């Protein structure tokens, strides 16, 4: 495309970039939000304004935006071997070391790693492995996958299908027929007035059992869950939820895929949320904080049992005909290894345990704000749910755009937060200090006050 006059950065963006998860019309009207550089947990826009990055990018930049050791690890590996591949049995040391380290730190039995570039790909691969595995062990019908409403697992055809959010399906002709969905464990949204959380959990268990019977246990290969749902509005499972779900899966020989793409690497206050919630995954996916998001890398971990069946399949078929060009990319692997080393040296789990109570108590205090129906969270992830009536728990019409307004006011006050569904999410870099958490909470509080003023002026409350 040729332009008569040179365009500025924003105009060039609008002219050329197709933005993920963006309303193009609104973006054209408002212009893009261009970030220029980062320092610690802060980023600076193109005009030099500083923002506390309260979402760590996309729930991901765990070590903030200026960790020199990650840049050095990348530079070192670039100089030594900038690219190599692992098809056909070829290998390299950063990939081997990373796989070994992941096998050490993940729950027992997850000893084999399939690398890719993104969380979506890792979850997509998990679906394919369920099918491949069941074909090897002669269970040709056991192919359906169960996701959950509000769950988010990515955007590929399979991971998008497992996702339980309507916009991810709309007009993309998803979900695939093999994917079915069960309830979101959100007591706030779906608990009945006279129901305790125990009764709610039991009802969800019964509903999953019902779905399994309806579809036929012999047809269901796997169940996938984020331990804490992120994009669905930061849904923290009620006590007893996974204790109720896991035995049902076991009883019907349904594989349990745990999506730790957000929760992995200390986010919930343990190295993996599988430890927080005592999960026993057959497969686990991770990405984002695996490399502090400095470079794209994801991993799918699988048990010995699954690996053995896949291995048999590779012999039968002549090869395991799956893999991507950048699997275990040596520079990404080197950066991931350095990230894991930093987590260990700086006791990131202990740090999260130490500072998280400040975030959670601050979010808890916002429960009294007139606009907040519920505040929730665990570790260094949380959200406040916007409501027009605390008693009725009614959401604002999404067309009013109140969540987006609160998000934009937070940015105005120097804090980047994210509106997901009817909630305002927070998920800062794990290196955040208590003083910085205070600053984040103040920005959120001021943005909620602005939202309330706006809603009152518009006559929405
Ligand atoms: N799974 C979860 C829980 C996620 O939050 C995301 C992305 O936010 C994904 C999977 C997809 O990861 P990616 O965007 O790297 O494909």
C-alpha cells in the first residue's frame, strides 16, 4: 500500500496490523496503545508515560520487563547455536536440559516433554495425543474431549473448540463436534440462592457425571481444565471442586489435562497450581512464564503410560508425525532455563507467598465498593466482578462497555489492568513488591470510582 504522506506510528499500525482480540472499529476510533519500553514491573508508552503492568502483558511476563540475565542467556545462545531442530532424533543441550528440569519440577509421573511455541499449540497437541494414545491402546471410540464453559485454552481449531467462551467460537464454525462442555465452577455466577458451596460442587459433579453418561464413557477421552480460569474472568474453584471432579474422571478412565499456561510457575503460590489444588494430571501444558514470555516456548508434559503408547504408535506408523519447526528452539530453551534458574535462586514461590496476601486482602477490601459484586483470587492473580446490583448479582449490559471504561481509567491512573467478561483482572509480574501492589490497588480503586461516577451519570445504577 502506498501513502501520499508519511504516516505516524499509530497510523501505520492501523494501516497494517490485524490485531488479535480487538474490535477493529473501536481501535480505529481510539487508536492503538503503543508500548515502547519496559523497566521492572513498569512499561512506558510512546510518549514516555509510565504504567504499572498489572497484567504482566498477557498474564505472562513473570520477571517483569528488564531482566538482563534473560537477554544475556539469549545473546549467549544466539552466538553459539541460534537455531537447530529436533526432528528425526536430532537434539541439542538447551532442549535436553530444559526437558530434564521440567520433568523434575512437575508432578510425579510427568516425565516426557513435547515442545511447541504457544499455549494454544500445546493444548492442540494434547488433543491429538489423546486421539493417538487411544488409537494405540485399541479404544478407537474414546475420542471426545470435555472442556468447561468460561474455560480458555487457546485459538487453534482444537484448543479454540475446548475453550468455553462464545466469542472464540462465533463465526469461526467452532467448536468441533468432538468437543463438549461442562459447567464453570463459579459459585458467584451459578450457585443457587439456597445452595452451599458444598452443594454447588456436588451439583457440578453430578452434572459432569450426567454429561459422561449422555455421551457414553466409552466415547470420552479427556477432560481439560485450567486450575484457575483466567480469560473466563479469573474463576477460582470453590473448595472441594477438584476433589469431586478427579475421582469421576478416574472412574471412567478419562484422561485429565491440566492447562497451567497461566497458573504455572508460582502464580498461585506454589510452583504449579497442580500442587495448590492437589491435581494428578495425565498431561500438563505450560507456556507464558516458562520463559517469562521473553521468547515463545510452550511444553506439553505427559506420563510414562501415555509416552509408551505414543512410542508404540511411532514404530507402527514409521514415525510420530507431529512437531513444529521451532520445537525446543535452542534460544527459547536457553531463556526458559535461565528463567527457571532465576525462579529457584530468588525463591519466587516464597516471594509470591509473602506478597500475595497484600494483593488478596486489598482485593477483598474492594468487595465493599458499590460496583463490585465479588472479589476473588489466589496467589498473584485476582479480579473484581462488576455488578449493577450486589443483591441480584446482575451484570451490566456488555454493550455499555463499563468494563472497558474501567480498564481505560486504570490506564489513565497509570495501571494496566484487563477487562475480562464482567470482571477486571489483575495478574502482575511475580517480582512485584508489596509497595507496588499498593500502587496497583490504588489504581484499581480509582478506576472503579471513575466507573461508578460514569455509571451514575449515565443512569445505569
Ligand atoms: N491456556 C490458557 C489458560 C491461556 O490463558 C492461554 C492464553 O492466554 C492459552 C492457553 C493460549 O496460549 P497462547 O496464547 O500462547 O496460544
